[in-house]
């Protein structure tokens, strides 16, 4: 949504239930103070009072109108007291605020939260309200195609920067774009990682993620095997991380253990090498943590051959492809270190095997798992004290 300002000489007409309303700058003063996406749609907070410089008495407009183009798509009456306006505009101005929810379904599909807010006098005139912030959270979110989705939601190099907007825009795209396995999976990954990092804390959104991810992970679409591998393993990993974060370690292990079963499909999508190896490492670590030492060593021992296979077929078509193999190599190194530490009964002592004193350190993984494990240990200590 962009701030919309009209010069005094500019006339415009909007239509409310088919009736024309003249847009007249200056009849009201006020602004839209916030605009953001939520699970339900777009949440707006705005206020306006009569412009006394034009001879009116202080008071709120009859309604606030939301227009997309020249059509009013939503209207709300002032319904929230704003005592903070008293010192500037007088006691009557305290009744001039409004807080409204705009359902996303009234915005032209698939996702286009671009609209203007007007203060309406109840008769035939309205004034467009500017945005208090120079750039609000809904700026430039026009997503009509899968390509728009990739550019604004999925691609790390070009996507929206605000995590709040990113999570809810992903949710609405998942609901409103034509059904597509890859888009739904990508949207779930975007939502999941915002939840995992606590950039957004929304229990209902977390419930949506769990329900939708379970449905997607049980789906076997008619899709190229490589594309299926890429997105199925990505959703498995974030679902596993979130399950582990919530203390559901058995469920987390089930998710992580599925990921390395796709190793033979790497020939179709070698870019998934790091995901495959992370699934393998974390599966082995959780087994080791649960006392299944030999099973863990067997898992970790597979890492080298998986890496050799995946790296040998990787296409280094751009900078990011080199980074993918570099990340995979870090995981293989940690598998090797873990085996040496366990077999040696402690940190490495033989310099021919590795730097003396080197121990298992999950912080070296290209993964948030180390942080999640630290949080889990902190919870356990706290619970034991109580």
C-alpha cells in the first residue's frame, strides 16, 4: 500500500454501492498509522477528524472507506477512542480513531493488498488519508503468478524483508494461488522458518503449518521426481525442527529419518545434497542421544559416499551451487568428527585424525539444530529445578 496524497486542485471520484463520492483534499485531517497482514487479512489502524481550518466542527468522519482503484470495497465506522489526540486536537478528537480488519478475500485475487483509505463525511465527499510511515508493510505486494511468488516470497535474494509480512503473505498465497505442490511447500517453509526463529509468534499460524504440512507430506503428486525431492525434504526438515523445538522428539526423528531415504534421487536434483546430509546427521545424532550408538555410527558412516555421489553430479552453474557443496562438505566433516569422537571415547587426541581437542560441535552445521538443542537443554534444566 502506498501513501496517497492529492493536491488541492485535483478532483477524483470513487464509487460506494454504485454512488459517486467526490474526493476532496483537506476536508479531514488524519492518517493511516499502521497497515499489516494477519491471518484474517489486512489490519489497518487509522484516524481522522474534521479540518477546522475549513470551518468544520471537530469530530470524526461518518465512515472510513477502503477503496481498490475507484471502487469502495470495505467501510467501517469510527469505533475506537483515541485519547492521544486530545492534547493536539481537543477532547472531541478522542472519538475520532478507528481500528478495522479488512478481509483479504475482498481484494482482487490472487493477492493484491493495494488500496487507499478515505475519511467520508457520510454525504458526498471523502478525503484520502496519507500513511504515517513512509513505507508501510504492505507496499508493493502484488502477486498474481507463480513467478511473482518466487520473486517476492520464496527467493532469499529478492523476497520481502519484513518477516511478519513475509509469513502472512506466504499464507495468503498458499490459499489463493492455483493449487501447486511446489508453491505450497515453499510457502510452508517460509512460514515455518519465521515461526522457528520467533520472528513471528502465532499459535494459530503454527497450527495451520502443522495441519498443512502433514497434508503435503502425505501427498504424492504427479511431479518430476527431482522437484518432489527438493520440496518434500525441505518441508520435512522444517517440520522436524519445529517438532523438536516443541519437545516432540519422536516426531522430529521421524521427519529427519525420511530425508536421507531420497539419496538415490539426488541424480534428479543434486542441489538437495545438503538437505539429505543434514537429515542423515541429525537422525544419527538423535539416535546417539537416545543411546543407539552403533546405529548412529552406521548412519554417519554413510555420509562420505553420499557426499561423493552428490558432489560428482553437481552442476556448478552459479555461485550458489558452490556454496551448496561447501555446506554439504561441512556436514560430512561433522559426521567424520562424530565417529572419531565416539570411537575414541572423547575429543580427538590423534593429530593424524584431526586437530587435538576437537569434539562434536553442532554449531558448525549449516542448520539451526544446535540452537534448538541448546534451548531443549535449558528447558530440561529449568524443569528439573521446579
